[in-house]
């Protein structure tokens, strides 16, 4: 599979969005714990 720019952006989005969502939820849970 060739790594052209739109393909790379798609894979980057697939990987980074769940990563940011996970970090956001972890920070939220850390803040709620005193």
C-alpha cells in the first residue's frame, strides 16, 4: 500500500483521535480523584 499524503493523514487520524480521547478521559478521571 503506497503512503501518499491523504492515506497518511487518514491513518494518522485513525490513530490520534482515540489517543486524544483516551488522554482526555484519563485527565478527567485524574481531576475527579482528590
